[in-house]
C-alpha cells in the first residue's frame, strides 16, 4: 500500500483515542485541554471513544491509544487498568502519578485502617463512620500503572506540559514512536 493510500485510509478510519484517570487529581487532563486550539487539529484526526470529558460509560474495544492518568490505588483501578490494557493497542502512562504513583503513594507508609479512621472518623464532624458501600476497596499500596499492566510509553510530568502532550499525540498519529528525551521530566 502506498503512503498516499495509507493516509487516505487513515482519514477514513480515525485513530480511536481514549483517556482515563485513576487515583489522581485530573491535572494531566487539564494539561491536555491546555493544548488550546490545537485540540481542533487532533479532533480532526481522532475519535475520542472514552474520556472523563465525553459521555461514554463503558471502556470500548479496539482502542488505538489510551492515556492513563493516576496511580492504581483501589480494586476498581486495578480492574479498569487490566480492561484498558486488554482493549488498547498503545497504553501511555500519563503523568507522574501513573508513572511512579507519586502523590497517591504517600499513603503507602500508613496502614489502611489508619487511613480510613483519619478520613472518616477523626476528620468528620458528623456521621463519623467508615462507609461500607459506594467506596472502592483500597489496595494495601498505591502503585504505578506499569506494576499492574504493560505500559508502552511513559509520559512523566506533574502534569506533563501541553506542548509535550501535543507532540506525543501527533507523533503517534504520524505512525512514529515519539522520542520524549529532554522534552519533560518528573515534577514539571
């Protein structure tokens, strides 16, 4: 197939892009939105098939690229990460929490019972009890995404800069593996 045919075919079949966040602050998604008007260029080349910024409730099959923000801190995070990996061709660990567990891992030095007591009893003015429904079961430790599923690309930063996010996505859309060397670092 010629390069022209490939580009024509790509235009008919947009890249299926998903984003999600697990245990994180959504700052990486805010940085994604901070690519400003360039998002219009991306939307012309991708179908956003799942994201906190669209109204889709179940992670779809056959996703080309998924940006995963946040650490894996609960059984729900772990199940979601495994489902995403199963249904995604290229999984990107998106931001420091996904890459290293960053801020969510600060709880790792404490026992789970101590965390629950601090959050729901000591700091509560009313209804001082640990909920038994509607909260996910916390794992013993918050973990980076790659400790649970295979990650294809690591994009550090807290959050990653918008220019780097745009570079990463446009390189992938052009069929290239992005070289992020020197473009970002932890904590920026």
